[in-house]
C-alpha cells in the first residue's frame, strides 16, 4: 500500500523531497474531486495527505464523502492546527474518542 499527497505546489514539494512517490499537484483551476476519485479507484493507495485548502474548496457533499472514506483514508493537513480534526481522525481510525 502506498501514500499519496494532494495539494498545491508549495504543499507537495516537501513530501516529494522526502521521497513520497505519488504526488498530485492541484491548483484552484484543477478538478480536485476528480483527482481524488482517480486515487480512490487506483486501489494501491491507502492514505492520501490532502492540503486543507484543497478540501475547503469542495462542496459540502464531496467533502463529507472524502472525510468518510476508509480506503483510502484522507488525512487533511493545514498550517493551522485543529484539535477537532485530530479528534475526528483518531476516532475514525480506532473507533474511540480518546481525547474526551
């Protein structure tokens, strides 16, 4: 199973330098949901690290679909830390809310 990174150029470059093979650059004109569906249908990618800015551009239904995905699991990263996002990811991963 592989890891992919999806985001703008500034977001993905660090992961690319770290050796992540599956880099998907998107900008404001790119169909981000189309790219995410392509990853989902790939079958080899089990985790996708996604720039929170990309997720914020999706409509509500698409965002809920991405956040609820289990295979691959989408992990949003942002320059602004959010404990709620972390809590949700932990609960989604292990099924228990350990931060309560």
